[in-house]
């Protein structure tokens, strides 16, 4: 206990007297530290150099990670700009939903883009009464209404859930690869930013890491808002 208290006092003294070793440079040459992997010892400066190298390596890895995220964000932003331009010039009437879906799938290299609108669910319920469980579509309607922000998922159970409905949507554009979906994003559609959800735009890919939760949903929300202005236009 005594040693611990003394260590604390020495530490507090050195922190308060940060120029202590400048006034006592001869001590730097005398100080020796036990080497962690041998029975020998290393100088204080050698120890400091080792710690600095370790810190620099950690900083380098963190910087590389930030650069990768910045690069991916830049690429995504460029894709969104190009997508908006294509939608604006190739669907001048803003009512050609099939063209909108095709351009969206190609622009973001997706395997399926599908729209599920609440107003169309009545037709789904009629089909359900002939052979499927009607409550599935009531549940789907509730899940769509309570979707507050874009949903990113690679969960197999969630992908299977949405997959039951997306190909039955009124509008859908599919790449004929036949592969199973491994990543999915479900974007709410609303007339205004805080308005009631009136449907969803479902994006799916066979690539598991096509949508990255770590990058957040900012870009998906931009796509959601622009898509809403096209799909829900009066």
C-alpha cells in the first residue's frame, strides 16, 4: 500500500513539474526500464520510441479507415448525382415508374428494386383470400406504416419476410440472376419529410455487404426523399 501511495505522489509531482527532466538531463541517461520480453533493460528513450511507434501505427490504421469511408461516401454521392440526372432527363413526365425502377437498379448495381404502396395492399388482400393468409398483408401494412427511417438488413429472416411481397408489388424491376438476396434496404415513401409513410421502396442485392450499417442511412434517406417525389406525385 505504501509503495502505491509513493508511486502516486511521484506521478503527481512529475505531471505538475513537466520540465523536471529538462532541469535534470543527467537522470535520463541513468534511468533504465525492465524489458518486457527479456531479462535485460532498455533506456527511457528507447521505451518512449517504442510507444510512439505503436501510437503512430494505430493512428495510421485509423486514418486509412477514415480515408476508405470518405472514398466510399464520395463514390456514393457521385452515383446519386448521376441517378438524379438520369431520372430527370429520362423520365420527363415523372410518371414512368418502370423507367424509374430500371434506372435505379442500374445506377446502384442492384438485383431488384420494388415498390410496395399501402393503397395497393387491398388488391393483395383479395389475392390472399383465395389461397394465402390475409393477416400477412395486414401485418405488412402495419410494418410499413411504423417504418420511421430507412432499414438496412442482412438478416436472413427479414430478407425472407420482405421477399414474400416484393415480387408481388405493382411495380418491380429484377435482374435475372436467380441468386439469393444477401443484403436489403427498405426505404419509406412519404409526400413530405415528416408525413405519413405511404409505401416503401425495396432495394436488394446478392452481395452481403452491399448496404453498410456502419455508414449510416444518410444517403438512403436522400434516395428515399427523391423517390417519394417521383412515385407519390399527384
